[in-house]
C-alpha cells in the first residue's frame, strides 16, 4: 500500500535576523531544531507543509532566511500565508520555493488555501480563493483531498482564538462537503494541538515551531510547552494517520509574561 508522508510545521514567526526572538525564543533556531527532530524521527525526506505565519511581521529578510535554511537542509516544501505574512513578499523572497496550489500524487491531492486578510488576525475566505478551491476540487474528483490553510474553521476551546476562526466557513464547507472526497483539513494559527470534526471532515491544528498558546484560556496566555510539529501519513484507502510531536530536548523557554505576539 502506497502511503504519502508529510510533515506540517507552522507559525515559524521568523524575524529579520537569525537571532530574532518571539517571547524570548530564537525562532530560526527553534525551526532548525524542529527540522532536526523530524530527521531523528526518520521523516527527513517528508514534503514539508508550512502553514502560515512564516514571518513575524511580513519581513522580506525572514523569508530569505527561511529559503536559505530550506535549501541548506535540502528540503521540499509547500507553503501558504498566514495573517502575519504577505503573499507577494513570500513569492519574491522564497525564490527556490514557488507557490503551489495543488500537489497531486497517488490517490491524493493536497490543496492549499489562503485564509488570511490584510491587517486583521481573523480568517476569511475571499471570493477568489473560493473559486480557486472549487476549480481544484472539480479537477481532482478522482482523488482523496487534504486541504491546508492557516486559520481554523472550528472552535478549539480558546475564547480569544475562537474569535479569529474563519468567519465565512459555511461557504467553504458547502464546497468541500459537496464533493465528498475531502478527508481532512490541516491548519495553524492556534499554536496548540487540536483534533476534531467540521461536520463530517476531520480538522487538525498543530503547535508552533517556536512558542505555544495555553489551551482553554479566555485571553491571550502563553504555554511553557516546547516547539512541535505534526506528521501525516495519507494512506491509499483515504485514511489519515497523524500525530503531534513536541521537542524533548529544547532548552530555550518562552517568557510567559509576554502580553502579545
């Protein structure tokens, strides 16, 4: 049985320099530590899914640093923007990794979607993106589909984050449900693990490669959990095997008194 293997890494929040920090954590170093952990797990050859907030603040140098790290490590990668990103700057600076809307292989098609909107933290699917997804679904009716986007379409149990979930998710769900072959949705943004269902579609969110948000909180609160990532095995029969891994040997600790990110 042929299984497609992916590793999702999300919310890198890279800055303009290798030593840039978020809540006291050096984000480039934490990302590289995640890549090393993926390698130790025996998944170093996985296609990487980088699901948004790759930069902390739309900084071109952050994307240049990311491009350099990925090239140095010999990685294949698919990326999409989050609310801290700028798509045009990503295209201009991730020079070795052009944007990919569809990655089809075997019985599966991975579709990417931009759920960000300018100058707002919450998620929204534009008319252009809805049309794109409709076309890509129509072109891959013979395959199982995994959709990747930044924002969650469902509540994860954190009041302040749940206010930022996709605000027109019902329109996206109608498209996905109508085709009947969408097996899962993977997201970032919430800096914590989550697994649940959006109607009949499985939804997975993934910890950040730098700092985490504490689960089940009403207001912004950081967690002491270390960087993490998600692995996914897409099986020939349409099933998804997946799990979250946290780094066990990461020595940097976040400043839990940080008031924002």
